[in-house]
């Protein structure tokens, strides 16, 4: 279940920014755990410190596109950005 569905099921109102933080946190945590990396090891691979990864995973900060790209590369994944459809 993604963050949007979780908050909808719990009938919790959440801002778009907070939802983005929660969804990003869940994705980064899932990717890190799937690849078997600790926060410290992922931080070293992307050139930051462990507390920065902890803040991302807790929803305390939204990572830049550059950071997301570094995380994707460090976990041997790839970043696929969503389209804006109008």
C-alpha cells in the first residue's frame, strides 16, 4: 500500500507536500532495504552522511533530483521521472 492509499484508508487529511515526503521516504527505505544497504553504507556511496539518509527515510526532507539520481546509481537502479500530462 502506498502512502496516498494509507492516509486515505485512515481518513487522514494530508497536504500534497507531506504526501510527497511520505511516498519518497517509503520508496527510498524500500530500495535501501531491498539492496541490503545500511543507511551508513548508502550515505557513503552517495557522498553524504548517514543522518541525511535518515532524514529522507523519515520524511524529514525531500531529496533533490540529483540526490535521487545518486541513490538510484548507488543501488544499481535507475530514476524514472513521472510525466506531467495535460
